[in-house]
């Protein structure tokens, strides 16, 4: 069973940075699509960034140039580096893994951007 554990969330001032981590277990991590989603209060969950095992990345337009996704396959961990955070980035961030046609979700980590 694939399990995902996110970490790295917290409270940061506008303009600040955070790095989220998503550690995967129960998978060889050889072939995957790993994604970060976020959900703000009262809003739908939205796809923020994706990386494939072929190292192809994609980003929500709103975060392009501010967020970077990458994977450390040896550690079976995907990261999301976030720069220039703004109050509208406040949300719970979730890690998603698409492995062999199955979706798996982590519990999420809260990111709050506030002065």
C-alpha cells in the first residue's frame, strides 16, 4: 500500500518561502506522476504542480516562476519549493501520487501566509 506523508507547512509572512516535502513508501518509485494540490477554505482543490518519473513538470499559471517541484528518487520524496508567497497562497497542500493507475493522497500540510 502506497503511503504519502507531507511535511514542511507552516506560517510565513507575505514574500516568504517554504519547502514542502512528500515522502512516499510502499512503492518502488520507478514510474509515477507526483502532484501537489492545494485547497483553500471554501474553494475547490486545485492542481498546483506535477512531476513525472521522466522529469516532466507542469505548473498552475498562478505559481509559475514562484514554485518549483522536483523529486529525489533515491529518497522517494517529492518537494515543492515555494517563493514569494502571498496571502492567496494560504491553503492546505496535498501530495498526490498516480502509480500504476491508482491515485494516492497524503493527509496534507497547512500553509498560511499572513503578516
